[in-house]
C-alpha cells in the first residue's frame, strides 16, 4: 500500500480490497523488496522466526494434534 491508495471495505462480505489494476499490482510486486534491519537476535527476532500465520492466532507452538503438553494448568 502507498499513500493515496483507495481501499474498499465490505463489512457484510468481510472483505478488504485495494482498488488498483492488476497491472499496477504486478509492477509493485516486482519492485518490492523486504526491508533490511540490524536485528539478527533477541526476543523479537526469535518470535518473528517462529510465529505462525496471524489468521491462525500467530502462535509459536504447533497446537492441535501435535501438542503434547498443556501449559494452561500451571
């Protein structure tokens, strides 16, 4: 996203869309590069390396059937 881009929000359908042409989106994808940073260690770096998808809760453990211990009762 860039300043000035229009966003269409449909609360009923539960969607958020950017109003750009497919050509513009493709040009931006080609030009995109991840930002460089100085952080190669520490708690936030470790979290970023192990966290899952935000739509699944951004958890750092496998969860579900792969879970072997429950820590909630500590």
